[in-house]
């Protein structure tokens, strides 16, 4: 009887271990699944469903450097999990030569790759990393998921800007705004002006006619206040940068497109 009791205890322990391992796997899979949903919503239009070049509908419209091939195991496996996390949760840097921000040799600062630091929770960011790992056949290293913040960043409502400037100052701010639009926040990755730019968001070549400047400022600062489920991430734009971009968009006054010809009867 004693031998049977010991054998039974060993069997129970073995089953518990298997269940425990399966539970860990299921728990990890939950985060990969969550990351897949976030990726499909925020990333696939540029990176493609499987992370391959040319798959995303916006890929061909983006300026160089094109989005990284996330399916390339040879390259992606050289990156630490923390490096991928840092790429999608960094602060944006002005890459304008000579007058932009100081950027370290190993610092990622491609303006057309947005940050999600101010849009997603820490847990969601790591879930994205977990899913990206699956695109090139690897796995996220074991993480203490309980230690990550689950709540998304919250910000106060953005008041309308109180801006009084001269015409000369407005011209100077608009020039600065164009620099930020292209070289820091990479707005051209998702928005078209004229014949260039992406198609994730609406065309902005008539923004000066269509959009109210205070509304533009508030949208740039915190798009989720204006439209909670927008795909446009909060890029952590400062007050001064938002005002400059607001004045730049005010200058975009392209003529309306030709009216379509009436359908023939």
C-alpha cells in the first residue's frame, strides 16, 4: 500500500508539472494573441501581415528607409527583446541634418516609424514584441507579465491653443512645422501631400482649407481624445512642436481636384 501511495503521489506531481507547463504556455499564447491583434491594427499596413517587405498596402508609398523585414530571422534574432521594445516605445527625434536632435550611433531614429509609448500600455507593448518574435520563428524570453502596467497612458484634455503671432513669426513657425512633419514625426509616412506620402490617413494637401487650426493642434497633441479608436498614435508631441505643425498645415491650400465628368446616360 505504501508503494502504491508513493507511486500515486509521483503521478499527481507529474500531472501537476505538465499542467503547470501547459498553463505557462497558454498564458504566453494569450499575450502573443493580444500582440497579433495590436499588430494587425497599428502595424500591418506598413509592415505587412507576415512582416515581409511589400506586403502592407502602405509599404510602397513610404520614403526610404522602408519598414524592416520582420520575418528575417538572420537579422531579427540579433536584436534583444529590449531593443525591439525600445524601438516601438522611444521618444521621437528630429533627424534634420545639422540642426536636429543629437542621435547616438546605436539609437533608432527613423521618423516614419512611430512610437507607441504614449498610446499603448507597457503590457501591450511587450505583447507586440512577443508577436513580432513569432514572425521570424523565435520567442520572447520569459517575462514577469504581472510586473507590467496594464493601463494605457492617460492625459488631460488638451485646451485650445492661445497663439498670437505676427505674419513673419507665423511663416517662421510654418517652416519649422514642415521640418518636424517630415523629419521628426514622419507624418508623410501615413499622410499624402501632393503626389507623395502614405495613404493610411487622409490626404493633407488641402488641410489649410478643410481643417480648423485649434482642432488640428488638439488632434496632434492627443488624437485619442478626439477619436478614441483612431489608428494614429499619440507621438508625444510637445506644445511648441504642435503649434509649429499646426501653422505648417495651415499653409497647405492645394486647389480642389477637378470635378468628375457626369456619367453618360
